[in-house]
C-alpha cells in the first residue's frame, strides 16, 4: 500500500512538472494560438478615431513566417464585437524595390478580440496598419516592427509621415588649418561610433562622443572671425548633438542622436571638399530620423538598422544633379556610341571586353555603349519583353479630382462667446442660474449682488438728482447728476436699472446682474454667498446655433485648400447625416508635433446636434483640372529621386527623373521631367530598373541627372 502511494505521488509530480514546462503549448492547444516559438510582445494601445486599439504580436520577437497579431478593440471602455477589421503589413518602396504589402487572415474571437495570422515576404522593418469599422464609425491605427527585433511601437503621427530632415545648406568655405585638423580628428571618432552602432553596440559610444564634441569645439575655436555665421552655428550645433549622443542610454536614442550629428557632419563636409576626402556617403530610407551617414569603407555597414539589415542603403553623391546636362565623352578617347563592354541580356552580371558567348547560358553577348552606360538606357528584345510582362502607356493630361480627408473637432464659435465679469467688489446674494448647461437669454437675471461700492454710487446719484431738482443753478447740478449716472453705467448698470433707481428714489441693495448674451452656460465659477472681485469671471456663455469644425490637414494637402471651398462633415456615430459648410479660415501655422495645418469650417447648428468636442470626418474635394499624370505603378522610388522608364523605341528603355505632384487614386501628377505623348513603362519596371542598375553604375551611383 505504501509503495502504491509513493508511485501515485511520483506520477502526480511528473504531471505537475510537465504542465509547467509545456504551459504555453497547452494554452496554445486550448486557445488556438501559435506557440511554436517565442512569447507575445507587450501590448501597445493607441486611439483609432472613436476606438481604442490594443495590439500585441506573437512570437516575440516577430519572424518572417507564422506571425500572429492579437487585436482588442474597445469603445468607451466596452469591447467592440463584430467589427470589420483590416490588418495590413506594409514595407515602403526602397531604391528599385517596389512597395510590398499584404493582408492578415483574420478571425473574430469574441469579446472585442481579433486574431490575424500572416507571413512576411522578407525580413526588415514593416508597418502594421489596422482599420476598424463598427456601427457606422471608423478609425485607423499604425504600428511598426522589425523582424528578429523585440518590440512593437506605435507609428509617429496620425497617418502621416514626417518629412525627412535635411542637412543645413552651408556656403562653400576653405576652413583654416586648425579648424580643418580638429574636424578631421573628430571624424575619426565619428567612424568608431558608426561601427559600434552597425554592430548594435552602445558600449564605448559615450567616450567617443565626448571626444567628438571636444573636437568640434576645438574646430570652432580654430575658425577665424570672418567665418560665415552659418558655419560657426553648424559646428556649434554639431558639438551639442555629440553631447546628446554621449548621454544616450539605449540603442534607439543613440541612433537618433547619431543621425543629428550626421546632419551637421555632412553639411560641413559638403562646404569644404577636403573634409570628405576618403569618405563615402550613404542614405537609408528606412531610418526613422535622419538616415544619411558617412563611412570609410565603400561597403555599406548601416548604423541605423544594425545587424537586422546591415546592407540596407544606397550611395549618395556630394554634388546635386544638373538637369538637362548633356553627356560628354570629349577627351576620354571614345565616342558615346562606342561599345564600353559586352554583356548577356539574360545574365547582366557578365561583363567582357570582347564579344563572345555567355559563360552561363552560351547566348551571344550584346554590346553596351558608353551612352547607355551613363544614361541608364537598356535594351529588351521582344521575347524578353513578353517574359518580363512589360506594359506601357502614353503620357497625357486627364482631369484630376483630389479627395482630401481629415479628422475634425467640433468647437465653439469664438466670436460668440461672452464672459460675465464685474467691475466692483461684492457678495453673491442669490443665484438664479446655478448650473452649467442652462439656456439663458440676453437680459435675463443671472444672480443678485450686494456691493457697498455700488450702493454708495447709487446714493450719490440720488443726492445729485435731488440737488438738481431744488437748485437755483440747475445747469451745474444737472451735470453732477449726469456724472453720477455715467459712473453707474461704467460700473455695469443698464439704463433700465438707472430708471428703476430714479423712480424708486432709493438705492437697490440686491442688484440684479443680467446676461449679456443668449446661449448656454458652459462655465459657472461662483456659488451663493461667495465674495467676488473686480475682473473675476463668473460665467461663460456660448451661443451654439453656429459652431466651428477645426480639421487637421496634412502638410502635403494644405496647398490645395483655399478659403470658400465646400467641405462635407459627417459624425462617426451618425454617418448617414452630412452637413455641408464652407472653409472659412486656413490658419497660417502648423502644429509642431503632428505637422498638420488647421482649417476652420463654419456650420449652422439649429437643432444642436453638433456638440463641442465631438470628432467629425471632413471631406474636401478639390478639382485640379486637367493635369499631366501617369499611373502610380510607373514610378520607381530611388531615395531622393523619382524615376520613370521611357520607351524610346527599338526595344530601348531610358530612366527619366520626374517631379511629382498630387496623387489621385491610381494616378499621380507629373509636374516636371515628362512631356505629353511620351510612353512610359507601367508594369515590369522593377526588373528594368534592376538591369539598368547593373549596366549603368554611373547613372545610379553617381546620381547623374538627365535629361
């Protein structure tokens, strides 16, 4: 019996240990959650319009395959079940790589909880976009995460992306030798910091950053008094940025401050060419702040993305592109139409100085001319064109109507607010309007007041009236009565109250205080028996039959907003009702945090359905008229430039830099670089751009402008 008891105890202990060890697997088996690796990330909570969205990712850190987004949606503290959700993962276009996006497979777990599973096409940093719609209301939230890196973060701003910071524009200068020597010494420390960040390390950065700040200040001391103020300011700010870098406590803050240092280092190196000797400049479009940096090696070692994406980035040139500059081969010993090398159309990495066969596929090699090499032009025969799936369209003008959408907030009409204040000291005897939210009419009694000062002024007025009635010099005494009456008016009494005092023949001890306007009491700052002082605000009254809607417009949309444009306003909780108003004011400043501009729309509100502090959806449709436009798919994003590929005939495609304007649906306006009637590639341009990069290093790496 004793032996059986011991066996039972041992079996029970084994079961308990197994339950502890395999706890997450058992939970996943019962709940359906993925538990193959990792745990769930810390939940991140954001506001999406009227909803509160809480998101966590599993596993932690996220990986390329088998990810799960756990989403909980609430409104007013209550779970929102049965909502329509869309969960998207997005990686923006980088260089010749097109934008990548996809949707998670969603499941409603009830009680406001939703689960979406998804696989990512590649590692890197991704955006997670969540749209929520329920009961006629809608909202959106954005997050960011990096594969194999812990942490989910809410994206900055509300749907917008802040513009990339640029180095300050400095005038050309030849730095004095002491300043040049100090700044070069500082760049040595800068390179050591960059190498540490590229390896995801922060140990040792503080020491190098302090040395860097000291070198900058030594360089500042080496500048002559005639140095431009822009140069001295940039050196001084570089030293301050290095101080901030030395104080960074984690990898994210160190990378952010390193970006600030890089801004001024690059600006100074651009102003004096001697500073950039032996340095290569690169740019990372995925960096959250300033994404450019310098390094000694020509091989990319990204300090902003570290070991997660060590080679992410593109080469940046020091000299800006010169649009319209023709290609020149004079003095080079060859003509532009001469062959520079021979390559295989199927294997562009093959380069040989003489014609022959491709060592990989045995196809005949084709020649690449110097003009093609420098301009980025490539040749695609008909068979390859069909395989690649190249499609083109003709550039032309078409009517564009820009749909601008924004979130607005209902607020009071500031021109129809009225405050009730007194000009004398006194005590509140009785409150007739004793709660906020009460409706009042102009001239209605709000309260009664006892004021010794007012009582004395009334007595003076009555004495002056009696003196005038029995005086032999009525003109002089009458002027005294007029002065007393004027004093009472200045103290806040109305003419009707003066008539009442005159007829009664005695002062009014408890003087009524009347409402100066019709509306609703939105502030009440007194109680019965309270003492009041001159200038003290007692009530604030707002007329609500007309209200304002203040909409936050993205900076890129602001140039299209004009006073007098029609705006349509809907409330998220009553989407079927639409109120039409006019843009009354475009405010002449931006919000520093969100980088949005404020637009005021004035609306009638006779039924008081629009209440201050409600959120509203604002729609402004702007007719741009006929504009030169191309499909969005025709544009290749390459760091600071926007490229389309022109079909110039004969199977040749040439990259053309363009300047873009407004985007409307699947078309985007072209404001420079193209002419009506030209033919651009709309599909297959990703592969064309890749081959053009291989064939033409000068066009893509030297950032050679065209055209």
